[in-house]
């Protein structure tokens, strides 16, 4: 299978890095997974690079020194539609290294490409072009509410989309964005990314300078008790803190049912005991916030089938 420009170079770089790790005896299977800017020879990194060499993983971009990786599914050269997935908070290089065919950050995109409507061919990308916000450490400087990272990552995302349009002119790009990723998608859209459709999954929202494109369709899905709604972190922005525009009908987004349930009965009881928010409800809301990007059809059927339908519709 042919690869669009960038993929072969990145695969070669991965093979060279794998060889360098082994030649220098840098591989330490007991080293914990790395979230450093440059990957060390831990087991997850080595396993991932070996999967690239074996052809199990396709890389469009791999620049670990810049904390950048773009994984690719299918063949964009022949695809009728392209899904581009922008992940959210806590995404690291290790998020890619540990993902499998059915779990982790790439599973949803893989499923959509491999299970596309038989009348079309789909390709997909999972995009990470820099450091993402983290809930650990200094949350004020590097947490998801600091929107400086959204501006930087959004500009890169717009450039990535522009490159895809050059490589595959006329092929519609459907941007699927999770949590913090919706702010990145909003910046990219404002900078003329040319998305056919944007789909936010438990999206945190867009910054105050967001300018929607009239040529882009907008949809939003989340669970009824999503943790972002419980914490009331949306539609609030003070300078570089927060996001003014939520993915709601008021901002041009059509809201769709995610099929994910709301607060379970056991958490509702907790609300009565400790109003207005129970710890159990927050835990449930966080689970549902992440469940919405699952690649397991048994727990995320509505979302997965809805994206499948949007990919098909973009070709018509």
C-alpha cells in the first residue's frame, strides 16, 4: 500500500530510532513509560517502533523530539473521505505507544476506517503535534483551562489540514475532536482548515476569537452527566483561561444523542446524601467523558455508528 508524503520518511525514522536504541543498549524494560519530550528506550516505545517496522502501525509523522506523532489508517491517496481525530487532555506520546486495535487513543479511528460503509473507502489520522494539557503537575500552567496550547496546536492542525487538501484535493475531511481537542479544532477552523464536518465528543469548547466557517457542518455529542457540565468549566473565558464558546446550538452545533447514559442510580443516592455533587457522580461523569471515544462497539455503538454515517454522508 502506498503512503502519502511524510509517511515513509517517518517510518524510516522510526526504524532508525529502534536500531539506535538497541545498538546503544538504551532499552530498559523496567523503565516506566516516558512522557518526556524525547522518548527513552522504555518497553512501550520499543514495542511501538517494532510495530511500525513490522507494518502494523502506519506513521504519517513521527517527531518525538517535538512531541509530535500522527498515526494513519487506510490509504488517503485512494480514500473518498478522511477522518481526522484530535484527542484531548492527558494525551502523550505514550498514549500512542500503548494503544491497541480495540483500546486506547487510536481505536475509534481504526474502527471507523476498517468498518466504513462498503460503498466508500475511508482513511484516518490521529493527530498530535505538540504538548497537550495534563491534569497532573501545575494545572494552572499546563492544565486544559489554559488555552495557550489550543492556539499553538490549532495553528498546526490547520496547517496539517491544508497539507491533506494538497495531497488529496477534493477529499472531504471530517474532524472528530474529544474534550480539549474541540478547542484545537476551533482554532484550526478559524484559520481556514477547510473541514467538511466537525464533530465534538464531550467538547470543552472554543476560544473567544472562534470564527465558524459557513462551509463546515457542526455536531456535538456528550453524555447527560459529562464531567465538564458538572464542573461548569464551559462558556467561561478570562484572557488565556477558559473557553467562551461551547459546542451548543447557540454556536451553530447540532446536538445529537450519544447513547451514553446519565447519572446511575447509585450516584443519584450520593447526591441526596451530599448535595449538590456526589463523588460518585463525578466519577461516573469522568468515565462517560472518556467512554465517548471508545472503539468498543458494545459500549459506544451510537457514537461509532453516527460517525460512520457522517463519513458516508460527506462523500455524497
